[in-house]
């Protein structure tokens, strides 16, 4: 049986105001994580939450240039950074 696909454009109209998506990962909770040239972005199916480096804040993501994103067995999100290294978001 042929499966019908329905496509929806998700962009600035829904809050995705970033360029250069390099990787997408869906975690075990169902969130989509987008690695971008402007930080890490989480999409819950309705809205976006942006995680960016904040100068002087050691709890923010280390760099905005994210290359890839994965989840470990404990549910932590790892952002691989373009210039090397990574940042981890604990659940």
C-alpha cells in the first residue's frame, strides 16, 4: 500500500530563525534537536527553544557553531562543535 506523505514548511513563521542546519536528532522524549551555525535548537512540535553561547556564562553552550547532536543512554544531549570539542546538556 502506498504511503501518502504530508509536508509542512517550518521556518521563521514558527520561530525557526536560524541558518545552516547541519544535523537533526530526535531524542527518546520526542524532541527534535537541530545543530546549527547559530547554536543548538530544540523543537517540541509546536515551538522552538534556542540554546546559544552567552559570554561569561559557563552554563551556556560552549560555542554557537554546532556540527552534530546526539543523545547518550542517560538522556543527556551532546552537541559536537565545529572547531572541536562538545557541550553536554544534562536532563
